[in-house]
C-alpha cells in the first residue's frame, strides 16, 4: 500500500515504509507456484477419487450382472 504524500498529494513508493525482504514480483511468483501446486494436488486427488468410484461401481455392476 503506497503512502500518500501530503505535500504533493501524490502516492510515493519512496516514502512508503517497507517490511519483509520479498519484492512484489517475488511475492507473486510464490503465490503462483503455490497455487499451481495446489491445483496439481487437487487434480491428482480428484483423479484418485474418480478411479476409486469407478472400481466401486464396477464391483456393484458385476454383482448385479452375475446370474
């Protein structure tokens, strides 16, 4: 968040206090990489659950089809 300079009425990045060591670019790189990992995790998990459901349904169908 930029500090509003009361003398000029403009926002100043030079007068804005900083905290931490990450640049904005580094922050967004971390957020994007974490987000991509999370999406990968969800896709793997959902694939696992999908195949688990398919196996379960096959088992049920076999029991009905066996005469």
